[in-house]
DNA sequence: TCTCTATCTGCAAACAGTTGCACATGTATT
DNA sequence: AATACATGTGCAACTGTTTGCAGATAGAGA
C-alpha cells in the first residue's frame, strides 16, 4: 500500500471522507506556489476546472481539516490573511519584520530544543511547523529609539 | 521626570499624540482583567464614562499603536478574537491546546535561547512577549492515532 | 494666545474567516 | 445494487478587524 493510500485509509478509519472538493483543494496546494492564500487556492481550482466551483466556506473548512490532520500548515506572514502550505518538504520557519514587512526564511531546527522542553516539562506536543516569528530586522532596528 | 512622563515625552518626540481616546484605552487596560478583547475594552470605557463613545476602529488602531511602541501585547488564545495586555508585569506565555481549547501559562524564559540565537544569527529582534504556542495537551494526545 | 499642520478620529464600506441550517453525498453494510 | 446514516457542502448571515476618506484636533512654534 502506498503512503498515499495508507493515509487515505487511516483517515477513512477515523470517519473522514475524501470528497471531490477536498481533492481539488489538495491538488491546488500541490500545483501552486509554496505559500497559498485561500483565495489563490480558489483561483487555482477555477483555472484548472472552470466548470466547477467550490464554496469559500468549504475551502476554509477543508484547510482547517488538513491542518488538524497535520497535512497542511496555516501561517501568518504579517499580511491580513493566512497562507497555507503542504507539510513535509522544504521545511522552514519565517522571521517577519513589522517595520518593512520583509520575510526571512530560517532553518527549522532552531525550535527543536523548545519543542523538546515543552514535551518534557508539560507533556505538550507543540505544533511548531512552518511558523512565523514577528519582530524587527537588523535594518529596521536602526532609528527605533527616540530622536 | 517619572517613567510615565518620560515615555510620553519620548512618544511625542517621535510625532505621536496622546489623545483622549488613547488615554481611555490605556486606562481600560490598566483597570481590566489581564487579557482583554477589543470589545471588553470598549465595554469598560462605556462602563466608566457612559457619555463617551470611542469608535471600534479607533480602539483597534490604538491597540496596534500600543503594540508597535511595545506597551501592549496582542495574542491569540485560539478564540476568534485577539486579546490585549499591558506588557511589563506578570510575564508569561501560553500553551493552547487545539483539542480541548485549554490554556497553560508557562514561564517566559523558555524562549530566551531562541531570542538570543535569532539576534546573533540574523540580527533579528524577535517580539516574543506574551505569545501563544499551539498544539495538543497531554490528555488530548491520547487517541490521536488511527483506531 | 493664535496659527499651522501632521496626525488622529468617526463613519461606512470592505475584507478574511466562521457558523447555522437544510440538503447532498461518501462510505460501510447488506 | 440498494439502504442508511454520519459527515460534508452551499448558501446566507454574521463576527472580528481593516481601510479610505473627510473633517477634527494635539501639540509645536510664533
Ligand atoms: Zn525590517
Ligand atoms: Zn514558508
Ligand atoms: Zn487538550
Ligand atoms: Zn497571558
């Protein structure tokens, strides 16, 4: 059984269904760019299948479901909407500058010690994949203090 | 000059104004509970000064301003609204369970190494005060796997 | 105290995302 | 293939938050 089939089987065993809408959202995430907004996902579906329309509410519900089963990340990059990405490859986090809106992609291992400590101390399994950390980049820290 | 006066002076020097609306939001944050939603702030203002009304947009803009000058934190606790809190006392972070919505308050020092490493490696000044980390609490991890 | 202007406010419209509900459908079972 | 029901979908209404704009005002300077 392939990984994909196994995943589907495992999800079905837990009472989840694989509907056409869900397949379309997954396909859009596979074909699209790394970070996709809900609207970009909708546009991609329309572009590939002009005769089909998927309700925005269904897209949002599908994305939440994919996040809950750990297939997709939901991330803020400091814009006024979330972006979604398939998990499992091209692993990284983001430093988002609140001064210039710049985004620096960083190695994800920086959070490993925190994740381990949260598990050891509190038994808490942190969902820390593909997240953003907000703050000020080096350039934007200059001229921060009164003057 | 008191700390408070010095702060006001420093803000004014940067072109910021201290308007009645901003004073009211600050006062509400001082009098209210630790975590306040924008709506709770509005309600607190109305309760204290029934004749005055502050537009919600102004409250949101004031909260963003207070956050940008590092006086207030803006935090998601997994509800569909943000909560705001004055910074500087009762320092902590949150572990928010996506299974049962429970919130565990934790010691803030756990993120100190990350903050230091981000500064050293990338020159990035992370705004990591009073944040939330999402995941699953010990109890909600039981029965997570297919069955 | 008066003037000036950059900043701030209120309003209304817009936006991202959620929710309630009635109907539709995927999937297990037969 | 037909049945049955839990789960999912579309729609419309709603919530929390942001934005554009025109008029108001805090605070600096004269
Ligand atoms: Zn920057
Ligand atoms: Zn990314
Ligand atoms: Zn839990
Ligand atoms: Zn808190």
